[in-house]
C-alpha cells in the first residue's frame, strides 16, 4: 500500500488533521514525592489551557490514590507509584500508575467533572492515558528503569534518585 496515494478505510483523515491543528503543549509540574497507603508516590500536576491544579486538587488525588493503592498487595505492588492530577480540557482526571511484580505496571484512570473531586470514578474499561499523560508516564518508565532497576547503591539511594528525576515544563 502506498500511503501517499491511499489510506485504509478506517483512517479518519478529517478527525486526525483536526486533532493535529488543535494540538498544543501542556505544562507538567512535579509536586514532590509523598506517601499514600504505604507507597512512595511521585505526584504531578498536568494542566490544560486556562486550568490549574490546586493544592486541594492534589490532596484529593492523593486520597483517591490511597484508596486504590490500598489494594496494592493484592495487585502485586512493589510500593512505588506515580500520580497524575490532570485538570483537563473536558474534565478532571486522576491517574494512578504503580509498579508491580514481574516488570509490569498497574494503571487506574479516574475521570469526572471539572472541580468535583468527589465525583471522580474509574474510567471505562480500555481507557488509556491521553497524549500528555502518556508523555509523563514515558518519562517515569525511563526514570524507574534507570534509577531503580539499573541503578547502583542502596535501595534508599536508588529511590532518592528516582524521586528527584522528574519531568517539568511543557509536554506534547
């Protein structure tokens, strides 16, 4: 198939070009490493244009993360997680990504209306991170591999390095 002459029928040219035209960077801010349900949790704020993640939003995200991570032992959790509190363009999102046994990860996505953290609920089956959330998680995968799995020194030194290795600024 020559992609310059024809595209498969399922490729929605208009929708893809509309997304490309409206795509923009979003700021990501590290909010430190915290503890939730016995886990070390690296917290990020991600903000759509005109939106802000407040301290109260971050605390609400940590409460949601703690409830989810409380099931960590049943999920094979290794005790390390990443929390993304995303003030999105169409609602609020909380992503809880944790490292589990067997070099695998667990991801929970919670969604809800703007400014109503108590209304956030698990996203539908199959929901995956958006492009901006995925950029933060890609960085975190590299940081985890570099510092924890391939790092040297004591575990405390490795976890300190992991906690300090954050992504900040615009993500695409």
